[in-house]
């Protein structure tokens, strides 16, 4: 189990051992952030799915707690699958999750904390009347899962929640209404549907303020508010979101831009990132996003390591007012400037440029690539470039590509190496800016303050621990680039089992 141990992250959340996938039911309660997660207590591959549980004061330093729920009832005997928490106005907590019943049918189940005066919420009770929801007529038995956090219906008394599914190849989201979380009515029609997108897993649905930077409780609606609808597409394993308007009386959500609809438009992350979930942090009035980052090495290596998967660093979700017209252990912040005159003159007409098909970071263009190389060894035989490339788009205007090239990230075999790509809007007067969180075997990169994000798994064999280097590079032939960089060495979060029966300072 100590094989490849340098790949274990130091300030990302991962369990002590074994397999993890989706984040579940995140919430803040009585001074603690709680994270539950899909967990296999027995091995480093998916199976025996239970709910792991950890608590933190700051979302970085975690204490591992005993399992919150295990598959022990007929309705979840094949797995306690993904679910979400709702905190009711009277302080009660409702957890809804999907039970995989005998591997035959997916049902929704209710659970609640045994003791609300316990800030650690250690014990969970499954409701005796479970399951509370089974697939309705016309919905396949195995495509009905992952209930969202509930929001108040317009009558101010009943609650609504969404569940992802599909009909043929159309991804859909069903909405149910309930007064007590025990009996439910399905509302007519769907919250939304998008043909061709397939099964919608881990639907998330929440309001964002177009005016204020604070996050909003899931039930808030009204002027100045838009709703984000997110689906994790089972068919291509990416998290797609869209901004739109929620008409709570018709119970319909309509995207602002049909060309950027759920599953065909924007992604939370253009790298390795899936099954994400947000929650409203009432402590700091912000909406926080968790996401599961898979391994991209082999299952064989995962078993050798004795663990698989990490959670991304929690991200805050804010509405970007500037783009409303269009739609080892380091923390690195870098920005790049190009002389304006040189810029206009050098813009290369290459509307078909795309990082993966245009040679990744290894080629040279007039205006790129330029950026940083992380987890590199001294001879640059290993290294992961994170970079910008500017070229003229189809409309004749400058387009900025933002990419992560894993092709030389590792000399190990059996690793899936990808050139991740997207575009990033760069507003007049802005520098090209990126931030990368490097943590042994994961790199999360944020361009232009998080407007485009790429998460990448890298498995260096030489550029490990003290041998890892960071480089700045400019392969552009047409311009010189001025860069400024700050690099912070990150400590270790020192996650550990909860120190029961010891008097210790839990604030650390
Ligand atoms: N993972 C869970 C499901 C969900 C999927 C099972 C997404 O509930 O749809 O582990 O990764």
C-alpha cells in the first residue's frame, strides 16, 4: 500500500485509503463543514458504495469520521449512491440519496441525523418508510438518480427537488414537490431537457445573484437572480452548466442562450472533473463547489497505491459580470503582458487552431504558446505546460486558447495523457492571467480568475517532491511577453482521524 506514495496529495481531500468518487451532501452545521463522499471501504476500485464522512473548520484541514451510511437495507444494498442535504428553516437536516436496490432499480431514500445536538452529525438514521420515490412510468429503472438540495416552492411551504434521468437520448430533469420529504408529487413536464445529451447524473440547480458577489441560499428567487442548471453527462464524463431563468410557477428553466444549453455549452472545468455539487455556506455567505477528480493512471496502479481519486479544492461560484455580453504543492499566480502594437500586427489568421490537434505546447506560433511548466524535472524530460495561445478566430477577432498539455507529464507507462483545451474570454485591458494549484499528482488551473478552468492529473516519475521545478516559457515567435509570477510553497493539511477522547485544539 505504500507504492507510489509520492502521488498522494497533501492539501486536497482524499480518504485515508481506498476508492472515492462523488462528493455528497456537503453542508455547514454548528461550526463544521461536512463532506460526505461515495466510498468503497474495501478496495481502491469502485464498489460496495458507502458514504464516507469528514469534517473541517476551513475546507482544507479535514478530520476523518466513521462511515455515515453503508449499504444495509434492501433498497440500498447494492450501493448508497449520491445525494444532497437540505437544511430546513427550523434547523433540521434532510438527506436524500439514491439507493441502488439489488442492482435492479434506482430509488430515492430519506435519511436524517440521529442527534441534531451533535455538531459532528456522526449517526444517520434511514427513514423506516424508505424508499420514498421509485421511477415513474416512462422512466427506465436504472436511470433515476442523484436528488438535488431542495428549494422552497412558491407557496413558501412545500419543497421541490430535481432528479436526473433520460428518455431515449434526451437528458432530462424531473421535479418533485413534497411537504414532509416522505410523500411526493411529480410536477408536470420537466424542469428542462436537452436532446442528444444522454443520462444526466448529479444534476445541480441553484440561484446566482447578477448584482452581488455573495452566494444565495438555494431557495432564493426574484429580480436580479439567474439560475444555474448543471448536469454531469454520463456519456462523456464532463460537468456542463448553463445560465438561465427559472419560472417557478411554470416550473420551467430556460437557458439565456440556447446555443450554450446544458450539455452542449459551457463546462465547469475542461480537464478532469466530474459529478460536482454545490452548497450554500451560510457561515460565509458563499456558494461552494466540490468536484470529483478521477485518477487517469491504470486501475492496476490504483490497487498498488491502495487509493484512488481526490476532491478538487472547493471553489466559490460567482456570476462574472464582465462577460455577460457573451456568454509536489504550490500555489502559482502568473500574469503575462504583450505589447499592444506588436499584438495587432502579429495576430495569426488560424481559425482552425486547437491545442490538441495543433501540436500542443511543442509547436511555435506567432502569438503563443506562452505560460508555465509545472512538475518539470531539471532537463525538462518531464513537465506539464499550462499555456495561452492567441490566434484570429473565424470572426476575425483575437481568440485566446487556454490549454494544459500532459503529453510529457510522465515517463510512466499506462497513463492516459491528454491535451486539454478550451477558450477563455480576455477582456480589453486585462492581462493574461492564470493560477495553478499543484499538489503532487493533481494540477488545477484557473485562467482569467476562473473564467475557464482545467483540472489535470499528472504522474511524474522524476519531477517529484524536491526535484520538481517550475518554468516560465514563451514559444511565440512574433512577440515578447512580459511575465510576473508569484509562487507559494503550500504546507500539508495533515488530515487525520477525528481525535475522539483527546482534548486537542480543533481549530488548528
Ligand atoms: N456516481 C454515483 C451515482 C452517480 C454517479 C454512484 C456519478 O449516484 O450518478 O457511485 O459519478
